[in-house]
């Protein structure tokens, strides 16, 4: 029986996503048994004038196609020339290029989906005074330009989808991939209540931590950020202290889970407090590793034994320097994104991909069996 596709599949990788998109394309070709010469990738470009202005170009027809655009709004590794200066692309620049490519399509595609792993202006999602609601405006603009589906990962606040209540919005979390990376990088990790605790660095991260806790059968501890709301530093109210709520951590491994690492100050402060409470090893899960203030503080913290590993995905730009760090573990999401694209192109539900409980349980059973076999081998050698 011939496979029923929503339309001919086309994938567009925006600037800075070339390597990621190529891996996604390889998975799709392998599953659909295409030759190495074939590709689902579409050639696009956004050439710039000397003033920094640009235009979007699509070098082939997409009429009737099911198009998926992969974009990284935070890739500062991409640069362009403006008035003779080399300028790194800001999130605003990436967003403008995304709109240019959508506009170049001119409504010819049968369906247009945007895969934006980290939401543009995702932290500017709620209003407390006279503030812009940039993320909501971005989503509404995307829908007005003809985007049907919007796929993001670990949104800072998933309630932002209320800005487009009649359109497709999927907030995907890399729970399974994180756990898989952990058991591979730390094969002696023991996943049970007596040896491992999930830690939320603030009240905003509790929802994702509760999910990890449920699927792994672990207890949760939480830190509450006490901020000074009378002062604004670098656009935010500074944190005065982290207050801990939870059980004793003495002798236990700890996983600190959050959606992103920006400056890293909060993460390292929480890690220090966890260490002072007697934690054995500290691992950090963050979907997006931005490291906006460099790596020196992380290097010093690692050398002092403050933490053991940091796991982030390849959904956003990682500098070459980061990839050389002993404390860093990359979580590859290319195959997962390819699964999502392939399933949607077949006009099928992605519910099972969004809820990976069965895969997590299988992974835990396999890990438990391997740990048991290893202990048995050590016992026999002794």
C-alpha cells in the first residue's frame, strides 16, 4: 500500500542550522530509502546589502509541498557585513530572515510548519507593567503569514500558546533524550529514591521537574528565588538568596533541571547550596545552553568539584569551545526532530512522541539490568 503523505516533503534549514538540518535530512532519507543524491533540503538564501538590509530567496518551487522550516533564533555564530563591519546575527536578525523566507514562499506551499526549538522572546511572555508581549506578537505574526503548525521545545512558559488558541502549537520536552544521555555518560548512576533526587532551581521549573519525578519515581526538592524587586540589573531583578524546600540530600546524587542556562549564576548558586547539604554528585539538565557570560565560572566550579556534568541539547548554537569541555555532554535531538517531521508529513498524530513514558521505562529496565550484570561481574572478580 502506498504511503499517504500530506504533501511532498521539503525541509528548510535557516542560517546556522545547516549541520542540524543535514542530520535530520539523513534520517529522513534513510527511513524512506532515498539515495545519497536525493535530499529533502531546500536551497534558500538571505543575501544582504551593504547597509545590512536583506531579502529572502527560495531557489526551487514549493508549490503543493509540506514545508518544515528549522530555525535557531539564538545562533550568534552566524555573522554578516554591515557598513564594512562584521556583525553577529541577533535574535531579531534571525527572526527577520525567517519572515523573509516565509514571504518568499508567497503562500504556494500546501502547509507551512515552523520548528523553532527555543522561542524567540520566549522570556518576554507576560506583562507586569507597561511592557511589550514580544513572544505573543511573534506567534500571531507567524500565523498571519500562513504558518499552520508551530513546534517548539521546553517553552519557558507553555501558556504562551494561548496567544494563538486556534492554531497548532506543540511544546516538546526532551525528557527521554536527557535520561538516555545521562545513563550513557554516567553508567553507574542508580535511579531510585534512595540514591537520586530531582532538584528544581526555582518555582518556575517545578512542572518539568514533576514530570521527571513521576516517570523516574524520584523525590523532588525545590529552591525559591528571593529577589530584590526594588532594583533592576541587566533587565531583571537580582536574586538575593535561594531558599531550599525538600528532604535531606546527604550522600545522594542530584539532578538540577531547568529549561536554559543563560549566565549560569542561578545554577551555580543552587549547585553550591546542594553541595553544602551533602550531595554526592551533581548533574545539570538544561534544554538550552546559552552560556551568555562565557565558561570561566563553570570551569572554576567544575575544578572545585561543585558539579560533575552539564547536559544540554544541540537545538541551539554551541560554540566550538563548549564542545571541548570535560564537564559538557551534548544531547543530540536530530533524530527526534526527524521523527516529528516524518510523522506529521504522514498526517499522523505525534502524541506518542510527546509522551515517551514507555520508552523511558524500557530504558530504565535496560539500565537496571546492565547495572546488575556489572555488579555481578565485579563480585565474581573479587
